[in-house]
């Protein structure tokens, strides 16, 4: 899964994989997953296309400072 030009690690839980993105820590990643209604225990490779799109939409709307 790619978000904002970064490929997320496939074998990690999504909550930890999202921390590969600049400005996203574990608490922000958990908030993103909660808003996207995605289980934090899922691995990146197990996400459905709809879940990926929901996460991508939320991440792209976040303003990182």
C-alpha cells in the first residue's frame, strides 16, 4: 500500500506501518484507523481496497506541521 509516495511495510500491523509516514506517530495512526473504522491489529497486506482508500483519504487530509 502506498500513501503520499511512501510504501508501507506489508508485514507490520497497520498502526505501526503508518508511522513510516512523516509526522504520524502511534497515537495519530490509531486515530486515523479509528476514523477509517479499520481494526488496528490488521496487517497492511490484509487491508481491503475500501479500507486502503479510507486510510489514504484521511492521511491526505491531515495537515502536518
